[in-house]
C-alpha cells in the first residue's frame, strides 16, 4: 500500500515539474496541490490500516470503510482549501495533478514484486 503512495508522490512531482515548464511556477504549485490532495489522505489511510492490521485479530472491515470515507472527505476538503487559499490557482494544472496522482495507483499493480 505504501508503494502506491510513493508512486503517487513521484507522479505528483513529475506532473508539477511539467506544469512548471508549461505554465510557470503557479502551474507547478497548482499541480502539486492537486496531487497532494490525493496522496496525503492516502498516506494517512495507509498508516491507519497498517497500524490496525498489527493489532491482534487484524483490522475490522469497518475500519476500511470508515477510513475510505474519511479519505474521500479529506480529499474534498484539501481541494476546497486549495481553491480558497491559493489565489493564483490554475485549475487545469490542479486537475492534472489530481488525475495523475489518482491514476498512479494503477502503476502499483504494474510494479508488483
């Protein structure tokens, strides 16, 4: 699960670099904010599941569903905060960072050991 988060962080950095080349520094920050809105909740979710799985009896199924709900809510809150707090937001770059980070999970299946 942590491999998927690392791939999301890497994909976000690459997207931010490309957006920086195409749209300048505000594009790079916007793409990074979009990716961060995806990988930060996923990182917290992975940490939570990892800690819960080490308990005797493992993680209950409800922990997964509650964690997934919190992850989605946190993503929405982070995107809203980016839109409100960053005045020079470039929406195309933000969406590119978000979408690339979301799709980076698919690469985790490709690079399985």
